[in-house]
C-alpha cells in the first residue's frame, strides 16, 4: 500500500473544572481509511510520544490456541474469562 500523508488540525477543546475553565489541545481521527488500515472499532492502541511526533500502533492480543473462536478473532485468552 502506498504511503499517504493526511493533514489534520489540532483543535481547541474547552474543559470545565469546578474552579475554572481551561482549553486543551485535541486531535480527531475518523474515517473509513482507519478501518482499511486495521484500526477497527473497539481495538486498543498504543501512542508513542516524541517531540513533534505521535506514532499510533495497534496492541496485538495473544491468542489462546485452545479456543476455536480465537483463531478467527482477537479474543482474550480463556484464562481471562470469568467462570461461574
């Protein structure tokens, strides 16, 4: 896939606190292009922070080889599921 550069804006967001109102920077990313790159709804991400640079990567979950559903999806290992 060819590398595509996207230009976005850093917005200002108002945050109310009990004793004052402040503005903070906000970056919005949305669109079908995220889905095409593997950033599906509900996935968790890591954001690596460097001066003037953010790198966003998906967190890869370990799959449980004994769980058939894990072969087709990114579910959590069976040990994380509560048993009744």
